[in-house]
């Protein structure tokens, strides 16, 4: 295979695995802060304990997610040197500082307060612990800010001058706040929140099915369903605005998303097709007349550019076309699930024990639906930028390394096998933790609060199990 294609596949595998974990940790930090605040505000002892149990459980989830996000992020950054050395040679004056800002501000902030958040409850004051949780949450969002500023600049580059083939910054404000950045940042923050909403709903449903955490799971399930029901319509609106921005700055990406080959007035919305890049046509097409023009131009007869206008300077159509439909399809399924779940839960007076078991099983099955939608969206974004690494200015082929195809193929295989094992292990650990009783979590937390740092403790034994 072509070494450049293999290198792209390897980087795609890395970024696909990596984005799974920031998609959870960005919003989960703020949800932990909310749980912590509800615990402090609650008056009744049972309500207070329920929110504390929720905080303890999802702190463990956050710690596991954060660890895998860091590891996969380091691996991904190394590939700038191994697979794409020309990127830093040409765009290092822009990318280097932005990546450094992310480490010096966001990562250090998260790492500095993460230990206090994880192990400090009972050892520091409630106020200090609450603020530690806030700084961890703020750090995750700040990390997203810097990374998306760089990614958005690569999509819609502004604020620079090209000198001897190198990109030199003229205005950092224009680099950071480039035309697509506000839409991309908002879209990603909402995607993270919705990913967490279904993670919370799914894990809570599983806990209710297994009877392991009825007190906290009922409250967390309500939070998850409410977030999904309220924010998915907001995400649909933001996605529409993001699409209009993309139409202005990257019309070939929109043409690939729509599967539109010829420039057309009154362009149809293609619901199903198999794009054929060789013949430059769609096979088995099912479309709604003029709807694409109405959505993109707010006019039934608006003109939409087709892929043929861009010759070979457009992305692979099949991958972008179907990734977009997977993202939208899963999003609609999430919307229907959250609305139905919220309505049924409310009709039963927020009594979790009265929820129908088929609904709980369905919510458990939807636990990682946010991952599917997020990954599909990232594929639309990243594959849709090809054949450029910096849109319109620098081709991906011009910055690739000279590593041989067999070597890239070998490491790609190893990466994929390792990542599949790690994802399976992550899901298995979450399942294991969700099935632990609240009493055991409380016992473990009490031991940590009373144990001096560095001390060795005996294993926790409950019901004959270690």
C-alpha cells in the first residue's frame, strides 16, 4: 500500500482512540463539580449520601479516563515526528506554541489538582476539595480550547504569512480565533457533554438493573437524561451553523458530505447512496429534491457546488459521506432515547424502581453511543480536509516521512491491536466498578480519608471477597 495512505491510517487510528477519552473527561469534570456541589447543598442525610456516592464513583471513572487520554495523547504527539516531520518544519511556529500552551496551562492545572480531587476528601477542607474539582474541570476545558484552536487553524488558516515555505504568525488573535474556531469549540464541548450524558444514563441503568447503587443511580440517571433531552436540540442548531461556516470556507467538504458531484441549483438531500469515486457518480441513490439547497442556502433554488468543480482537490467521498450519516443517525437515535427516557421517568414521579426494565436495558446498550457520534464527526472533519493538512495551503503528501510501507504497516497493526485491547479493558473495568455496591465504595473512601500518605493497608474484605 501507499506509505502516505498507511501513515494517514495510523494517525487516524491514534486520534480515533485518543478522542474517546477527552470526549468523556472534558464534560465529566464539570459533572463531578455539580455532584460535589449538590452534596454540599443537600440537607437530608440520605440525599447527601447519594450525591457523595455518585461523586466517588464517577471520580474513579474520571481517573481511569484521564489516564488513558494522557497515554494516547503522548503517542499521538510522537507521530508528528515519526510520520509527519514536515508539519513541524513548515508549521512549527504556529503549532509548537499552541501545543506548549496546552501543556503549560491546561495539563499542569489538571495534573496539579487531580491528586487533591482523587485522594483529598477528608484530608483537606470541603472548600479546598471543591475548588480542586473546579480547577480539574477548568483544566480539561482549557485543554480543549488550545487543541481545537490549532485544529481549527489547520481547517481555516488565518493570521499568518508564508516565508520561505514556513508559516510565520502575524497575529495570535487571528490564529486562535480563526473563522471556524467558535463553531468547532462549541460543537466539541456539546459533544463531550452528550457523550457523558449517555455514559451517566447507561451506567446508572446498569447499576439499577444489578441493584448495586439504587440511591445514587436514580439521581444520576435523571441528570443524564435531562442533559441529553435539553442539549441535543442545541447541538443540532450548532451543527447547522457549523455546516454553514464550513460551506463558506471548505465547500468541497460539504459537497463530499452531501455526495454531490455536479454543481446544482435546487440540490437534493441524498439520504442513501454508494458514492463511486472512479465514475464520479452515486449508485443506488435515494434523495429528497431541493432539500440540501434549503438547508445549506435557506432557499429551495440555492446553488450548491459539486465535487467536479474542485478537480482532484477534494476529500475521499465515501468515507466523508457515510461518516456524516452515521453521526446524524446516531444523534437522532440519542435524541429519541433521551426524550422517551425523560418522559417515562417523569411520568413515574422520578421513581427509578418503577422504570420498565426494557428501557433500562436500552439505556445500558446506549452507554457509548456518544463515542460513535463523536468519532464519526471527527472523521468528517479530518478526512474532509484532505488532500490538505493545512487547508488550501499545504498538502498532506508534502510533509510525510520516508518511512517504508512495511514498517508503517507493522506499527499500524500493533497500534490497532493494542487499542482494541485497551478499549475492551476500559469497558470491562467500568462494568466491574458499576457492579460494586455503594457500601463498598463508602468503605474504601473512608479508609483513604483516614490513612496517612504512603501507609500500607490491608485489602478490603466484604462478604468473603477481597
